C-alpha cells in the first residue's frame, strides 16, 4: 500500500524517523516534502498530497506541522479528504473508527516522537466502525 507523507519545517526534525516508521510497517512512502528545516508554507506540500490521494496514487497520508492545524485546514479544503488531527493513541483510534480519516495529521510541537509513532500505529490499526459514523461522514461534503 502506498502512503503519502508531508511536513513543514516544524516537522522536518522527525520527518525521516516517521517515514522510516511507515516503511517498517510495510508501506511504500511517497514523500511530498518539505526537504529542509528552512521556513516554508504548509499548503505547498499539503495540496499535492491531497491531489495524489484523490487521484489514487496513494491510499493514505500522514501530514505534520507545528500544531497540525495548518495541514488539517489545507487538506480538508479538498472534497473527499478527511484529514484528522490526533496527538495520542486514543484519538488515533477514534479518528479512524469514527471519522475514517484518510490523512492523519500530527502536531510536531505538541507530541513526542514516541507518542507520534503510537498515534500513527493506532490510526493504522484501527478499523472504521461504519453505521452511524458513515451516515455522518456522508453529510460532510457541501458541494
Ligand atoms: C510554523 O511556524 C507553524 O505555523 C506551522 O507549523 C503550523 O503549526 C501551522 O498551523
């Protein structure tokens, strides 16, 4: 399975650990940047990842910025993207179980690398519950 990865400068410090972690889970990782610790604008990497997912070139995505909010707000501009912000194991489970997030967003400045790995694993291993949660997801898109 192919998974996309993107981060801004705030996530660059942990970029290669996270990509390596995803690789260790058996994913082929497509890297959308950023490629240095230089200050950059998160939409420049979030939008290409979202487009790749909607075109079927990747099946899932992981995005990292300082708070997670810039990435989540940018990604969720794309109809069909459900980018969920999570910062611990419990929310990692629920963002899949309840929201079926196809992109997990984590906040580099508010969680340790270990917690970020745990959050990613929880999201990857959880299963979407469907039922009433599918009904709610079906009501999200407005255009
Ligand atoms: C970068 O300083 C920071 O604004 C960004 O990483 C993110 O937290 C924005 O939402």
